[in-house]
């Protein structure tokens, strides 16, 4: 009915037209196979009903014959095993005398029963899987690789088919992937199993531990009868084993080694996402970062950024704010208020120094195993935007520091991005573009990224298009929105022999629909898979063991103690202090100059008044002298009586009493008559 694959030339891998034609051919084949499978299933059910009737009749005849032959003893014709086994034999006999189509329909179930260890149960003849033997063989062939692989589990076709193991090539883990499913369907255990196998093959792993469940990778698992029965059924050789694990805590909130970032390193784009800024405010924040860089202002923590914004909106910084262009005082005020609210909520502890070097995530243990780095975030689960954006920052830092490696045999690091829907919620176009670019290009740096979320619809189509591997756990469809999300998820898968809209709701815990990228770069067939169980503890590692591991970490001495060096806050504080001091000195000089001027003015006024007084006094004296002289002149040559005569000056001197006293003394001295 379908042409063999060998008829397609090997050159198809390089010819886009041939690839497109082959994809259409594969789709038509899948539809034809699905129609054929439905027809065969209907024929098989009819033949099976006839076989069951014949088997029941044969069993009744055997029982009657045995009872007649030996009425007091055991039935001679009774089956050696159970009634179910006898029924199986009769059913097989009935099928051999009936349609061969029924044998094809039951082949997957029969194969799984023959490979089931210990025959702990017998599958009823009516239980068949949705796939034909041809489908099973095609899937088994599609997941057979030549290179090293990670084992996901066994194909499930009614029962596990241990001969059809579902795997991912190790070299394809840097082509990214998606682990999706509703809450409680086993996403965390899938993540844990992948991380354990990657670490065992020497690949470092980074994962955010949202609920603390992943910490069990550091502790050997605990076996149980239920666990061992499950692992035997899928062909897994399970044994308890612990992985080399390093614990980290975002901003030091928690038990792990603190992971911090500087505000400058975080950048305006990621910070805008965290603060919920619009496009205009985001571009304005970028101008603030530019101003800080241009003026040598190190933005280490949120206090530094607040100091810069406060400076720009102050009287001293208005001129500089105007020079930035495009940044209004109102927008700067909005950003400042958002930062204050963000810091008051406790987010300021995530920013500071020493800044974490993401190269420390790419480490191996002395025995060659990769180290699993778990970022503990239970303490910040109420800050989802910060948590998810911080993970994006770490991924962007990896992109910056790692060299190009091309297609390596195994990745340098695999990064599990849990609760990925938080990253894309309310994201701006620029932010989404940055994510798409990082995811697209970081593959060549040897880093694989796995997004873990509830539905593929949570991840933008541009990002989803970059993901090579898909592990889809069960989805719920309780509401119209759920049903719409389910149909959207089904639409993202290639055609297969499954009714995915039904199957995705019927998956049990620990089961998933899987398709991965083969080593040739083509997607593998869609496979209903029962996943392997992790070998570590499937519950959190006890706190004392975590605390002991953190104390023994060589990274604790490097990152354990926070550093507060001189940054923008101190520089601006010193600048403002210097400006205040200069302003105070200027004010003092101005006051002194003003006082001196006032003193000089007052002194000049006093001097002027004194001069005026002196002039007035001199004028008055002069006037008095003039008046005196006038009076002298006026009275000159006049006497009180007519008899009096004017004496000469010599007469006046000789006749004066003083002259006479002096002359008397002289005469007495000469003649010795002084005693007399």
C-alpha cells in the first residue's frame, strides 16, 4: 500500500524540494496507515469476538468431558496454568482458523506479553494498543541511533513494548526541547531523569528547583515493589544512585551559595521586564543606563540606580536630564517609584556583588560526572517575574562568555527553564526578540535549553520553532480554554497513528507523547511512552544534608560574603556633598562680601556724615570768626566814656599786673630787698 522508504534517494537530506515532497508523502502515508489501522482494528474485533465464543465453547466441552471421565478427581482436561492462559490458547486457535488481520491487530499486545518479566499478570485478549505491528516496528526503527543516547522509556501500546525503547541522541540535546503537561503528570520526574543521565555522561546541568523536589538527585532513591515492577515492565535496570549536586540560592535567600547580579550586568531590557515598564519607559531606562556608563557611575545594586534617577530629577541634575534627550522628568519619576516599590518588596537582595560567574555552572566532578546545579527559589516564588527574568539573564550571560563550538558530540551545558510561561508573560517585543535570538544562537555555543511548562501554547511560536525535542505529558480539558489549548497542542505535532486529542487526555502519570530530533536532524515518529524512573530520591533531600553540602562547596568562599564597593550611590553622594560644600562656601563668601559691602557702605555714609559735619563745623567756625572780626572792626576806636584814652600796647604791657610783679621780683633780687 505504501512505497518502501529505500526508494527515496539519500540526496533528499540536502534538497529542500525533495524534503517538502517527502514530508507530504509521509503525511499521506500516516493518514493511510491510520485508515488501514482502523479497518484492521474493526476486523480484528469481529474476529476476536468469534474466537472468544469458540474458545468458551471449547472450554465448556473440555470441562464436561473431564467431569464425566473423573468425577471425584481433578479435571483431566484442565489447563496447566490459569484459565486466562487457556483462554489465550483457545483465542489463538480461534484466530488461526479465522482472519490473519486479527493476528496483525493483536501482535503489539502479544509481543509485550512475551517480553514482560516474571509473567506477573496476563493481559486479557480484548486489550489491544492503537498501533499495528508495522507502526511499532517503524517507531522502534525511528528511535534506533548509532551515537550515545539518553533513554526516555519504552513504547506503550496497550502494554510496554520493551523492544521499542524511546531515546534522545546525546548530541541533539543542544537542539533544545520542551517538557509540558498539566500539574501532577510527572514533568518534574522527567526533568530529574534527564538531568541524572546527562550528568552521568559528563554533561553539567542547570535547573531551577521551584518547589524543592529536584534536590533528591543528590540522594540515592528508595526502591519499592511498585517501583521495581514498573521499571522491569519497561526494561529499565533500575538501581539507586546519587548525582554530584551543587545548591545555589537566588540572592542568598535560602540555603545555597548566593547567586547575585549587578544592575549593570542585568541591563535595562531585563529590568524593564521585571518592573513591568511600557515601551516608552523601557527606552527611557536605557538612556539612564547610558548616562551612568558615560559618567563612570557603576550600577551595582538598586540603590545605585535609584541614586542616579534621584540625581537626574533633582535641581542639580535637571540640566543633565535635559541633555539626555527623550527622557522626561515624569517618566524618570515613574521608574523611580517602581524601583522603590520593587526594592521594598525585598528584591534588592538579588542585586549586588560579588557578581556570579556563570562559568561556574559548567563544572564536572573529579570522577568525570557533570555537576547538577540546582537554583533554590522557594523563597522567591512570590516574585515570578524576577525569578524567570533572572534565569534569562544567566542564559544571556552564558551566550556572551562561551565560544562557538558548532556541532559537538555532547553539549557543554543543558539548561532547564522551569515555569517557562512566567518568562513570556507580559513580555515586550524587544524582550521576546532577545529570547528568540538567544535560543536560536546559543545552540552553537554548546548549550541546550529545555523549557518546562504546562502547555506548548505558553511558549511563543518563534521560540517553539527552535525546539527539537518534545515530551508532552497529559493535558486537561475541563474548560473551553483548556479544550482550545489542547487542540492547539495537537496541531503542533506531526501526523501519527494516534488520535492525539484523545490520547493526551488519557495519558497516565509518568507517561508522555514523545518526538525528538534524530541524529540526522529529522523528527522521530510520535511515540506514546512510559517514562523511566529517576535513580535519585523522588522527594526532597533532607535539609541537614543540603546544608552540609553547601558548607563543603568550594564556591562558598567566593560568593558567600556580599561586597559593598564604591558605586554610583557613593559617587553621587560625594559629588552632592562636594556641591553642597561648594555651595555653602559660595554662600559664606557671598554673605561675607555682602556684609563687607554693607560695612563699607555704612562706613562711607558715616565718613560722609563726618565730612559734612566737619565742613559744617568749619563753616560755622569760619562764620563765627568772620562775625567776630566784623564786630572787632565795628568796635575799633570807640570807648565807653569820652575821657578814657587808648593806651599803646607798650603801656598796656608795662602797666599790667603781671609785668609789675615780674619787675618787682627782679629788683628785689638785685638789691637784696627780697625779705622786705
